[in-house]
C-alpha cells in the first residue's frame, strides 16, 4: 500500500513537472525577443528537464536540415553531423526519383517519415528512440533501421538517443534530439510527452516563420530582395542626423527597360533588374542602405560619405556595368547624386536634386540601349 502511494506521488510529480515545462515553453515562445535566443533558452529548459547531456533542434534550410541550435554535444559533433543531405562525388546533393534530397542517417529517416511503427525503436508518431545504441546496432540491420546510418552518436559514446519530429500540417520541418551517454534515459511515456511538445513547437515555429516572412516582405522588394521604398524612407528619417553628415543619396535608373520589356518580354526585364541589383550589392558597403525605389529605379543612402568617396562608388558601379557589355542584354545605368551637409537642408530637396542629377546623366548618356542595338541581338 505504501509502495502504491509512493508510485502515485511520483507519477503526480512527473505530470506536474511536464505541465510546468509546457507552460514555461509556451510563455517563452510567446516572448517577442530574437527567435534564435528563444530557441536556445528552450533547449536549456529541455536539457534540464530531461537530464540528458545534449539536446539539439534541426530546422529546414533549403534542401537540408542543419542544427538550428544545440546545447551540450561533444566537440566536433555539430560540425560533422550538421548536414544530412547525401552528396555525390561532385559535391552536389543527390535527389531521389521524385526530385527530393536523399537524407542520411536516422535523423534523415525521421524527417522523411521513413519508419516502421511495428519495430520497437519507432513510434506511431514517427519518432525514434533507444536506451542503448550499442544493443540496437548489434541486433538490427540497416534494412531494419530503414536507411544507411552513420552511427556517429554511438561512436561518440551516446547510448540513449531520441529523435522527435517537428511537424507542420503533413510534413516534417525539423526534429528535436536528445543524447546521453547513460543508458535507459527514456520511457514510452516520456517519448509521448516529447511528441506532444514537438506538436506545439511545430505550431509555434510555423507561426514565427509566417510572422518573419510578413515582416521581411513589408521591408523588402519581392523581385530583387533589396530593401523597398518604405524601408528606405524610414532609414532616411533615422539617418537624417548631423552625426551622419555628409549624407549622400545616389539615384540610379536602368536604361532601356521599357524597350526590353516591349521587345523581349517582362521576364527578361525582370532578369535585368535582378542582375542590376546584384551589381549594386557588390559595390555597396555594409553600412549603406540600398533599395529599389520604383520599377527601374534604385537608390542608395551613403552615411558619412564625402563627395569624393561618393563619386568613387558611382565609378565602381559604372565599371561593373561595363563588364556586361558583351552580354546579350548589357546593363546601362544613369546615375546621379546629391548630398546633405548641414541640418538646415531639407532631405526631400536632396532627394529631388539626386533625381534631377540622375536624369541629367540619362540625357548625356552616349551608351543608352537603342532599338537597333537590341534588335541586333
């Protein structure tokens, strides 16, 4: 009777700990701070709760699923295990017959949903867990384990390993990993709880990604990835300070875009806009603000930049454009600039002066793309 009471008490304590962890994680992810830091704090909580030596979170990044954050893995593990994509001798990612990347190891199994729930080390929810990697490797084949496994966790001395998928709708976007050198860290009940946690994580991560995408699109041009006019105007206000003087505004206009759109179509015009944005990115410094101002116009804000330095930047842009002269569609930019040097100058007037300077340059351009040049190609 006393033993039964003790068992019930311990069960209630575990349930209370699980409930409290769920609440703490929910509160943490509702915090508006940097998401990477939030994830790192979450891993600390999960590590403390589990008692495991190492925890990690993998998240989708293009084809692959590298570690987004980790805590406690031995030196070299993250570097060696960071990527799951199988690569050929040419270094390129190998794709299956459906065009999807082939993912290595047990982590790849879980993310790709390759599991047999009838085997004791998989769950109906698609998780993998073992309390002894040594026993597992000795008693199973790669066919049992559903894929080629690298076995690095076992080689590093980790006996207890659990991999819990993070799911959004019908696809896995990552996984939560627990490693410990001691055997018997997990129970079926505990794995179910981790699956519950990962269900919540999937919802939270999906929401956070949607918020980040909305925020990104609100300040970036969708075609080029450059900042948009809204962001530029906010930065213009922020940097309109004597500490940033002389503050140069450079305006650039892509010559001949309308003709290119009319003759070759808007896809070709869009390609030229994107190529121009790449040139401007290469030339601009890290503190410069580069934005797409309008259809064929770009604008650059150069804080603490003298007239000489501004002219040097413009010259570098022109040299980069000249390198495209042999291409089917060479890039030609009309460029002008103006500077704010004192607080009594109106920033909107500076923008107008830069715009006028750019149009004067357009009129003077001898290398404008003509109809005949286009039709020759």
